[in-house]
């Protein structure tokens, strides 16, 4: 087969080829280094151009829908409301089950809290507590942050609703009630401040991760495209903070790999990852473009069933762009696009069963996005503004 | 208004006005052009609405081009002067700089290339882009490839100049 032309390469990237033609083109790319390099370059331009176009977002939702056709405003078509309440109940149920199952561990941690906190400095950073939590964690998953908030509510409303009685890490009532309340309030304030500082540091570390050097893509023996090394190769990486970069030529999986301990941690906390996909496949799933967080370097991309992602449309696939920060926490940018997405103008903040937060919103009539992680709501909102 | 037109309105209006905004850089003008497009569709309902609507809209942009661009620039300046409850000043400046740079890079593209790129960003497939722009389907891939490359290269050149100047 002669070298591929620009039309073929672009059509493959845009998922415009028939399955037979696509297979033929991929087979050629597998055996032609020159065409493979041109393919990678074209893919890099696609990703970057798409990101740039999306910088030009419409300033606000269009409002003049009815003014041309009808002199009087027409009633809005019935829309399915975002199931916030149902999701909150589901989250509360999952949290209740989690609390019941891990009750012993939480009780041990609380009993130890007054002595350990008396010895620590007043503004102990959240990362220290998380490091302690990680070392104590057994095989079953546990929240990465301090003990999870009250079930069935957003993080903020949970802290307000219980009046401080069950604030995370509040000391046991071994002292007078008034003094304990003051101490718990001070502790909550210091915890919030330190957590914001930790979030800001985490965001800074994620942004500072250097981009990877360009490498040529190659398919595995089954013909599935894997960037860099074949999927079966062992993955070793010395530093989880040196996350993978989005280069001008697309994602790279081969430059660095996670340590065995990080893989074990991820498996224990998030479950085994069985649906990693290439950027190209993700772009195709989303109909030709993908959203990324500007300034951050993704680790990898996953494909998930819409039914397994809270807030997503069950009938559509979810593409998850996974970012890492230093304390081995993951930040997820989930996205869907398609005619099954039912758009609203609401932005929703949910509490995940593991205590993390999820900020969800719609982009246009057929796009859904979710930004999830163990960050504060403010931090998620800041990052959401950088989604392009 | 017929039920079908109502359906078309809700289905295509947000995408149309977004594409027009990216094409013109003026929110109000984009909405006005979108409304005028649908007004024409009311007079002669199209059989294949999506390419028809976007083709009419792009024709309106071209017909109204020079005067509307000047007006759009004045409106942009006015909008920047108004106080807003936006986030931190440095973040706003960065976003505004990036928007300006992207728009300038987009303006370096040939008209057809730019329009093909914007239609692709709205989820058009090759058949629809070809029908909207009056091009052969076999040329769409090459058009998009050229547009993407030129947009990225123009943007990078601007960023390089901007950093060198600062």
C-alpha cells in the first residue's frame, strides 16, 4: 500500500472511515514509520486545535430563543430535573453502609485522636493526616481524607446541619462541653485552612508536572492502539508526581510508569482499571473532541459505562481523564456527549461515597462534564474554569 | 410557530449561536444573526435543517462582514470597560489574552478552513460539513487538517511573540 495521504489520516482521526478502510489504514500505520509519525503529528494538531477553539466559549447561555418566532414567551418544554435528591439518597445509603462496615476502624481512630493531636502542631497539614490514614488502611478501601462527613448531604451542609457535634476529628468529650466546642471549632477552621493550602499545593504540583517527550505510537499484537509500549509491558515509575504529559503528538504512556505500590494503592481504593483507552479512542467516543484541564497533565484516559458513573446518562459511555497529584490522589474529569444527554443550566455539587466531591455541569445541549476529587468545592470550581 | 420549528429551535439554536460567536467574536451579533437565520427558516422551512441553518448563518456573516467586525470590536471594548464580578484580575487577564490570541490565530485561516473547523467543533460530520459549505466530501479531511495545523502554528507564533515582548 502506498503512503497514506492527508485525507486518510484526518478521516481516521475524525472517525470518518468505514471499519474496513480504518483497519487497512491502521495496518499500514503499524508498518510504516513515516506515516505513523505523520499520524501522531496530525493527532497533536487535532487535540490542540480543539482545545483552542473551546477557549472561545459563549459568554452566557443564549436567551433569545423565543423572541423571533413568538411574540409571547412559550412555555419551556418539560425537562427531566437533575436527580439531585435521588443521588443524595443513594449517596447517603452508600455512606451508611460504609460507616457500618468500617465502624471499628473509625472508633479506634477517634479514641486515639486527642492524644495524637495534642502532640502535633496546631496546623497539621491535611497531607500528614492522609499519610497516617494510608499507613493504617487495610485491604478494603477507606476515605483518603479525615473521616467522611455525615451521610446524605453535601460536605458544607453536613457540617452545618450537625451543629459541630460530629465534625470530623472533633475530640471525644473528655473535657467540659463549652471548651470542647471551642476547640472543635478552632480545629475545623485550621483544618479548612490547611486543606485549602494542601489543595492549592496539589493543584500547583499537578500543573508543574513536566510534559513527556514525544514518542511514536505502536499497536499491540491485537491491533489495539496503545501509545508507546505494548499493554502487557510491566510499568515501573519512580515518582508518581512526574505524571504523563499531553505532548503535541498526543498522550504518552511509555515514558513513565507507576510504582508497584501505587498500582496496589489504586487497586485497593478505586478498583482495578480495566478500561483504559487511547486518546484517539476517547476522542472518537465523544464524537470528535475531548475536554481537558488547561495547564494540567493527564495520567491516562478511561472508558466507563454510563451506568457506573453518578450523574451520567446511563445510555452513553463516559470518558474519564485521570489526573494525579502527589499524595496519590486522583482527579477525574468525566465527560459525555451525545443526543441522550439531557442538558440543564444547573451546576451540581455531590458528595461521593469515598468522601470526595463531584462538581457536575452541562456544556451546550449535548455535553455533560464532571470534575471529581478529594479537593474543596472552591478548588474544584477553580479547576472547572480551566476545562477547555 | 409549528411544533417542528420549535423542535429545531431548541435543538440547533445553542449550537448555532455558539458557532456564530466563535466566528464573529460578538455575543450580541451572534444572537442577532441566529435569530435572523431562524426567521428565514420560518419563511421557507428547510428539509435538511442543520446544514441549511448553518449555511445561511455563515452567509449572513459574510454579507455583513466588515461593518459587523468593526461594530463587534467596539462592543468588545465597551464590555471590557464594564465592572464585573469576575474572578481574580490576573486570571481574567490571562483568559482575555488567551481569547484574543486564539481569535487572532483563527483570523489567519482562510474563510472556508475556519468555517470547516468551527462546524467540526459543533459536531458536524464530513457529510454535513460538505453540505453546509458546498465542498466535496473527499476534501473535508484535508481542509480540516490544514485548518488545525495553521491555527495551532499561528497561535504558537503569537504566544512566542507575546512572551518575547513581556
